[in-house]
DNA sequence: CTTGAACCTATAGTAACTATAGGTTCTATA
DNA sequence: TATAGAACCTATAGTTACTATAGGTTCAAG
C-alpha cells in the first residue's frame, strides 16, 4: 500500500497554512521540492505534512525562519542530540520573557495615561495623554 | 529672538532617531517638509523636535504609523477632544493585553517542553521537544 | 582654500508573508 | 465525452517600518 498523496491545497488545509505560504517555504528552502504530476502540479505525502506542521508550530512559538532552518538541520542530519534543541528552546524562552516584560512596561505606561485622562472632555491641547507623549519618557527601562 | 535651528542630524540626535528615519517620516507625511538652506539642507526648529518626539514615543507604545497619523490629526486640527485620544489609548491597551496573553501562553508551552527534555542527551529523534513540534498543538487558546 | 563630515536623492534590501495577474491543469457533472 | 470552473502554475509587486547603499553636493573647521 502506498502513502496517501495530497495536493498543495490539501496540504495547506491540513496544516492551517496558505498555499502561497507553502510556495514561499519551498522558495526559501524550508520545504523540499516535491514530485509533480504530468501537468506540473505538486504532489505531497505524509512526511511533508509533518514537516510543515513542525514549521508552523515553531513559528507559532515565535521562532524565526533562520532558527527553524537550524532546528530542521538537527532533525535532517544524523548525530545531533536533544541538548542542542533544548538550548534553542531555552534561548527562545528568554527572548519571549524579554518581550513580555517590555509589553508589561508599555501597558503600565498606557494605563497610567488613561487614568490621568479621567473625564475625556478636555480640548486636545489640554489632554494629559497628548501631554505625556509630547514631553515624557513614556516607556521606562526598569 | 528667533527659535533655535537644527540640522537633520541634530534633530535626529535630540530624538534618538536616525536621519534616514526622519527622511522616511517626511516621505510618508508624518513630518512636514521643513524649510531649506540655500544649498538644500533641511532646517528644523523646536516644534519639529516636539512632533518627532511625539511620534517616537507613540511608536514606543506600540502605536502603528496609521494610528499616529490619526493622533496627530486630533492635535493638528481644532475641535477635537481628549476623549478621542483616550479611546485610542484604551484600544491600544487592549491590543497590548492580548499580545501579553499570547506570549504568556507561548512561554508556558516552551517551558513545558524544556522541562520534559530534562537530560538533553537523547538523540534528536527521541527528543520530547521535537516530538511536541511534530505532533502537538503547541500553543493552546485558553 | 581645502578637506572631510554631514547632507542630498533615489533605490534596494529586510522579515515573513500576502496579493495580483495571466495562464494551465484537473475534476465533477451534463 | 465535452466543458465549466475550481484549483493549480509562475512571476512579480505590495505590505510594515524602517535600514542600507550608491553616488553626488554642501557645509564648517582649520
């Protein structure tokens, strides 16, 4: 029994990914060039589905394309160990932690501005938010 | 007594912004076309500094260029009230809140994967992280 | 008056796709 | 089996918010 075959549209549906994105991933070398029909349509099989899932899930975790290329290299090449993958995951976790901290600072700044502007019925040149944007260092570091 | 004048380089330094970015903001209509010297160099004054500060700080709060155009419209045109600005700030706060929640989910997913992969000395095809990326819905919604 | 830093314009590159145009193939139905 | 139209193909341009480059001109200090 053969593997099941998928058109690019079916692959896209299975992985919640657009057809154009699959084209794009092929162009940049993340996805392999698959076999084609007589007429030139791409034909995919299960390993393609799994690989594309891997890519999309890694993207959803915030990995950049270049990082995903490295992750795939660990997988495609023999003689790699789990620790290399774990290290990248930990690195990514610290990047995400930073982003969360940035956004939380930003959120405080916005909330403070909103609280200042209690009534909302002042002319714009009296607005505390506008004032803050003009004159304050709105997003602090610490 | 005249206002002080600034070259584009001085303006950039005062606002922690690159010269190219000022060019860009002028091209897209965020910054006005300033007067020029005989030789064609741009000449700025204090209102330009304040406006650019406003733009940069709004960007630091995560506002998009199109939103900043609207904020500036409130300021440039008469007859706008603080409430319009406040509404945009609140809208932005909720966008930021969403992003924080997304990143926190993402962080949990990464941490769980990292914990699973305790030793780091397994071959890659036995790695729990790789396995998760291949087969799990890594970033849940709730 | 000369030198070199700073400025000028215009264009291309970045990340990670998305959208469009214009044409071909596949497949379901009459 | 003929055909309509959905899905596919390639190539190119657009998106966001800049950044970088090339190739030339102006300004300011010595």
